[in-house]
């Protein structure tokens, strides 16, 4: 129907991709870490973390024994606003492995299975924390109450003054148009 509004993007052709690069930022290669974790189903999952890199147009490739397990485009990498650098994690469930390799733009890190170490388990249940509401409220001091009362009185006075100005302007406009 005509009266219904929908937000549909209009794209003509391929569209335009805009990439804004900061002037003082130099392209940096990612710092790579690879680890194996245990999932809830007692399976193993390989995690390759690429962090602290500048350009997000890179590919992450996770290989095991010469076979590509994961190829991921890092276009949607998370940007850290404090560091102004990107981070990306690639996760793939694996059955068995002897050696894992993570590669991002010709930078490679390897992981070899150590029989003595066991993979860490991910705990998906959030820790339970309780908060007592009385702990969060602190009674203001008498000096603070004086400031709060003064500010409240000032704001209310300004509201009354504004209301009077609006009423006066309306009356003067009505008088000018009628007489």
C-alpha cells in the first residue's frame, strides 16, 4: 500500500565502496595466534586470531597437513576504537590434526599438537554475579543536597520564564493580527 513505509536500499549497478584511511596510520601486518580448544561436544576446534592490523582487506587461511580447512575474508573485521586497528578470529571444528598453520598475507604461524597438553574447554555459561541495589546508592552529603536544590530551583525558574515569554509572544502576535 502507498501509506506503508519500508526501508529498502536502492542500489544502481554495483554500488560504491568507500574506504577511509587515516593519514598518520601506516599499514601493519597482523599478529597471529593459533590455539586448539575443546567444544561442548568434546570435539576440537582450531582458532586463528589475527590482531592489530590496519587494512581489513585480507584473507585468513587455516590449513592442516597441507589441506585448507578455512578460507575467510576479513572484510568484516572488528575495529578497536582505542588502538584504531582491526582484529579477526577464524574458528573451524577439526577431527584430528598434527600440525595447523594460519596464514594472513604471507605471514604464517604454526601449531603442533603436544600429546601432554590438553585443549582448554570453553565455558559458554556466563558467570552468575549478584548485585545488591543498596550498595549502588550512596546518600548525598548535605553540601551536595544544597547544590542539587539550588540547581533544581534554577531550572524551574528558567522554565517559568520561558513559559511567560512564549505566552507574551503569542498574545502580542494575536493582538497584531487582530487589530
